[in-house]
C-alpha cells in the first residue's frame, strides 16, 4: 500500500467516533468505553440500531458483488469506509475480480491506522484520511490518481455515511459531497451505491439526533423523499431505492463477525419494529 505517510494520526480517545461505535456493533474490537457508551445510549432510544447497522454491512457485500459481477466495475472509491471488519470492499471486489482497485476514504484517522496493517501487501488498495466534503482533497490525493482511472467507469460508495453530514455544517453542501465525483468526474456507466438511515418517527428522530449531536458527532436523518432528491438524475438498478434489506437479498452471503456478548439482547429486535431502516440502492450514471 502507498499509504498516506504524511497523516499525523491523532486518535481522540475521550470522545466517541461513529467509526468506532459502528465497528463495535459489527463485532469489532477497536473501540473504547466512550464509543460503547454512545452505542448503548443510542440503543436505549432505538434498540433496533444494531440490526440496522449489521444489515447495512450485509448490503455492502451484495452491492459490491453486483457492481463487480454484473456491472463489470473494476475501481471503487469507498467514502466513509469505517474500520476494517470482515468482507471489506476490496476483499469482496477482489474475490470476484482480482484486479479490482479500491480507495478507502475516512475522516477518522483510526481507520488509516488499522487499514495500514490490513493492506500492507495489497498494491491495488489504499486508505486516505480525508473529509469527503472536500472532494478536491480526495481527487488530488496521489493514491487516488494512482489507482483510479476516470476515463473508465468507477463506483463511488456512500454507505451509511450521508446522515453524518448536516445541512447547517460548514464545509460544502451535502449534495456536492455526494454528487461531485459522479456528476463531474465519472464517465457514463459509472455507479453510486448509497444507503442512508431513515427514521419514520419524529419524536424518536429528535431524541436520537440530540443524543448523537450532544456527543459531538454531527447527525441529520433524512426522509425517503430527501434521499430521492439527493440522487435525482441517476438510474437506480432493480429493485430501485428500497429498505436495503429488500435489495437483492442473498440468504447465502457470508455472515458478519459475531455480535459482542453485551449486545446479544439487541439481536433481532429490528424485526419487531419498522420505523428505522437504511434506505438506498445502487444507481447508474446514464
Ligand atoms: C456508520 S460508518 C459506515 C461505514 C461503512 N461505509 C459501512 O457502510 O460499513 C460511517 C463512517 O463515515 C465516516 N465519516 C463520517 N463523516 C465523514 C466525512 N465527512 N468524511 C469522511 N468520512 C466520514 C465515519 O468516520 C465512519 O467511519
């Protein structure tokens, strides 16, 4: 890996991060008490959050497999990639096409710290520490230039990340962050894979948003209609934009890491409640 050696890895240990809290829900070990407290606090408001997070990670596998096997995509930019777990994008993509290339991008430097070890002997994959609202920083990065050929179709992944962009944050509009590459740089036949947390319960939405924002993590949930607006002009492949549980379900796909002991009581809760879900799909640039 030609990793970003310039990045000064400062990992905040006294504040939670979404990468580490989400990683714990997926069964990961790279988290701290503050992250677990945040996750448990959100689970008190919405016990189904863990199932939704895990369902999102299963969608990632199906979307990447589709993009390689059926859409013929060989190059990926995974925006807000999160901490490595099992079946990361490069592992899924390279299983179906050994030549697939992946640029991982995350704002949290812990992702680079752990990605380095995972990618040490994989020249076709890299991790960049960047805020993807600064699209130019991603595009100008030497590893992006080395691995992504914008004269060929590319897939840009925004999986469960756009809800961490608030409309009132400085640093560029949400639409620019999501659409700049696909609209301005990518050729026709490129793809966007997208999922976004939707919560059809205004009271719980207000509670969850306050809790996460109070913990220092920007959060803004959007409605299905707002997701459609963000993605207008792109062509969703079958079955369209849906609750991602319904996006080409595959009962035989590889399982995630086991649920941590402390979180077992939350397993399966989402089946009893359908106000919270990840909404999204895979869309083609015409
Ligand atoms: C819920 S995780 C999703 C991880 C992965 N995409 C997946 O679907 O499994 C959200 C990730 O987005 C990252 N993130 C949030 N805002 C970001 C930004 N502005 N730029 C880059 N990464 C960001 C967080 O650090 C975190 O790792």
